[in-house]
């Protein structure tokens, strides 16, 4: 979705559109197992308006993604939705006076420097922020046996029970660090 800057006024406008996000699949395809796969389109609701030179966006999106569980390696689907807001300011490097060298991260601001605001990269960024840190089919997924590879959600294997005892899992995931 692209919005011409000149069309953005001080009165808020509300739109609903489908954004292409399947480009995100390229970002996540390096792994041996693809952690997440994205549908072609995501439904986005968005309200935007201008205040002076700054442009305010507030919206939400929702869709269904596929993940590959990092414990049992099964594919599963899950809903992903998020509310977000962000502000775009005119790019200071495009204007005559330079403000101090503050980076975007410092300010939490993004800039626009074109006559049209392309929402696609901003929406994709929000999608990435909404993703879980690692894909799990279920938070209690028991994963695969480290010895024989059995899916412990489906069966119990004959390997040493101490290795697969779920009560021991806490020690295996515990990170010692202070
Ligand atoms: Zn799983
Ligand atoms: Zn086993």
C-alpha cells in the first residue's frame, strides 16, 4: 500500500487493505528448517493523519501463519495479530538545516523522504516484531527424543527415561547467568 504524502491531511482517514508480505519468506528461508512461512497477503486496518510535518499511523493486522515447531519439527498454523503505531517525520537530511546526528533508533522515529509513503516495509517490520522468538506448536510440546528421534508427543520411546523425563526439562532449558 502506498499513500501519497499530499493526500494525508489533519483529519484522520481510516483504510483497510491487504498488504503483500510473502517477501518475508525469503528472509526466513536460510534456515535448514523454515521457522515461519507467510501467506501472500495480510489484512491491515489503518488510521492515519498529519500533524504539522509528522504523519501518525495507528493500526492492526491479523492473519494466519505456518510455523515449524523448533522442538518436534512439525508444521502447525497459528494466528498472528498485532496493534501498532508509528510516526514518520520528514527526512532531516533532505532539508537545509541538519539536526544533530541522532539515529533513528535513538528517537524511535522513522523518516519519509518520498512523495509517496510505501507502507509495505513498515508493515513487514511490524509482522517481524509480532513473531514469537521461536516457533512452538504448543508451549508444552515434548519434542523429539534426543536419542532415537521419536516424537514424544505421539509415543514414549525405550530410551533412558532420565533423558526424556519432562520434569528434567527445566534443567535443560535453564540458563545460568547473572
Ligand atoms: Zn512441537
Ligand atoms: Zn528415544
